[in-house]
C-alpha cells in the first residue's frame, strides 16, 4: 500500500464499508512453489472481523489448507491514469490514482456442511442489489443439479486481523489542482473513471466521513 499518510486517512469503518460494497477481490497466500492467488467473491460478516468464500475443489490453494494459513485479500476499486497536463501547474509528473483495501488474516477450510448456508448468503447479497428484480435463489434449481455443482466447490473462512486502505485521490495536491485533474480523468484510461473522478473531486475525508 502507498506509504503517504495523505492517502491513508480513511477509518476502519470506511475501509470495511468499501470491502463490503465490493465483496470481490484477489485472495493470495504462499504456496510450496510460490505465491497463490484466486479471484473470488465473499461475504463479509456484520462485525467486519471475517468473511466466508468458496473455491473450486481443484484450486491449488486448497492443497495447502490442511491447516490454517496466513493470507491476504486485496479488494480493488476505481483506478486511473492522471496526466501531468491536467493539473494546470508546472513541474508535475504522471501518476495513477486508485482505491484498494487489504484484509490480512488467516484462511481456513470449512466443513462441507457450511457450503449450503454460505452459498445462499453469497447469492442473496448480490441479488438484493438488483431489486426490484425478483431475487434468484437456489430453490429455482433442480436438487440433483445443485448437489452436483456444490460437490465441485469447497467453503473457506478468512479471519481478519488487520485492515488497511489506500485511497490515492491527489489529496497531496492543492484543492484547485486536484479539482482540475478530476475534471479530466474520466477522459483517460483506467476502470470506473466516472466514480474515480467524483472521488477525486470530493475525497471522503473532505466530507468528514
């Protein structure tokens, strides 16, 4: 994560809220032949001290989970290139703005009996965001088909011990300079540029949140 304290001012609650809103990230941990990674959705619990997820049974991560392992979940948000020309002041350099939250802790395998409630909770949290569309549930599937698919995945739990976040939005620049760049960033390259531009224009810490 970027060490500049200007980008590290968000509270634990803000970082957890961001991770909960995304509910998708890159799970990483060490393997016998080097780092392992999986791109997976997850369900963060209400307290914010852990989440549940699942992995396909053939995922190499499961081969090292005979015992709980230290792991990192990287949750990324909007990001984009910032051209020095957009600042309207001299002697600037290019940069890349972004939001990322890191959840560090311990990954452990769950009993297969935990898969049913986990998978229902996972789909429910995303289906709820599609309202007023009627929510999809597992009950719409044939029992045999569902059972076959569930045999292919394994539930896991992640116990969170540390939450850190970087919200790199040009907070280290004067307001006018940051605003000038925010007005242009959506014309550039990156992901979710409109959201990034809005956050640059009014960083969360400026709003007292």
